[in-house]
C-alpha cells in the first residue's frame, strides 16, 4: 500500500472517531486520536503533516463540505449516509475543493476516495462516492481535464431523448433603489453567483413556482413580469444516473429589502448587485445570457 493511501486510510479512521463522537472533540483531542491511529496503523510513517492538514481542512470547512454533499446527493441527507461513506466524501471533497492541486490533482483525489470506499465501505460505496465526487467535479468545470491523456477513449454521447426529465423554474429578480436597478443573486457552494431557481412541484403553474421558490430561497415577495425563455442541461445523480433538467426563467420584480438566505443547503450567500457589477462575477456560462435578456427588457421600460 502506497504511503499516501495509507495516510488517507488513517485520516479516515480518525474522522470516523471524530464523527462518532458528534464532532465534539477539540483540535487537541483530534490530534491525539490521529497520533494514536498512526502508532497503531502506520508505525514509522513519516507523513503526519499531510494527515493533520487533511483533518484540519475537513474540520474547518465542515459546513461548506456538508452543504456540497447535500447538493450533489439531494436524496441523501448527511445523517442518512453511512458514517464511513460520509467521511470518505468529506475527505475527498476537502482535497478536491480546498487542497493543493499541484500536489494532489483533482482526479487523484477522486480516485483515492473511491479506493477508500471500495476498501472500507459497503458493496455500493465505491459507486456512490464516485457519483457524488464526479458530480462536484463537473460543477467545478472539470479542473485538470486538459491534462488527461488524449489517448483516453472518448465518452459515448448521451441521448437526451431517453433521459428522465425534471422541470425547474428560476428568475432574474430585480428591484429599484434610488432610481437604480439592482439584481438579487445567490452564491452557491461551488463558488458561483447564480439565479434563484428550483424544482417545480407536481401540478404547480410556472409563475406560482417562481413566486414560491424566490420567497423560500431569499425571502422576497415577487411579481412575475415576463418569461425570458429557458435552457436545459444534463445532471448526474450518484444513484439515479443522468437526468435532463429543463429550466424556465422569468423576470420578476421585488421591493428592495434585505435578502434572507434559506438554510436548506447548497447556497452560502445572497446579495444585491448593480448592473455594472454583474459581468465581473464568477457565474455559470448559461446564466449571463438569461440575465442579459432580462436587463434588455428592463431597459426598454418593461
């Protein structure tokens, strides 16, 4: 077993104990657990700085990491995931999101986590961990993908006509403040500013869904003004596989006020922005055209 793989195994054991005790151990107690596990499972292993750094990342970034897990695996609340799988995901995401990519490339972080899942998890743990980390990797824009050998076989194209469809609605939410137009955007745990959007409930009209979702997500009551069109994309679920998500976007007006972010996970900030500031934000490629269309309608006095 390679030293780094053994090191990650010892980190996993330490995180398992930390999690089993409801994450209440102090940093000194966690360090003591790590030292004991090194002595028991890796005597003579000279890699404590790496292991301690990984544990520190998981502990310090725990809330963000758990939010990412819930966003990537929405059908699996954190407390419903087995403790082993949960902590493998935490370890893998710590390296994937916050680690030094020159030292540990994203693909290495994912593969190491999958190997831990196959070794210490259940029958389906490897597949589950692969699905969650793979979904996050795609959300990040597949960093390091260009470094993969060109000899690697190209993936088979997806036939979207055969995929199950999930319908969502979203909105370009605007308000006037001192005669100036401001837009309300939300910031997700993947580091991008985006529009409020969510799944349409069964039998719900699109405009009603927009009003409900914006109220739930950022606490604003809106009036839907116009339909901006829509887009679609293929999303991967760790267990259900690929889904075609179709999103309809609307222009919606609100009264300017404080944004109250929903704490259900997946988002970590909400903010009003001036139009001039929008192009400087880190956003998903498909969001800017929707926002631009909404702003163009507002400019025409819509």
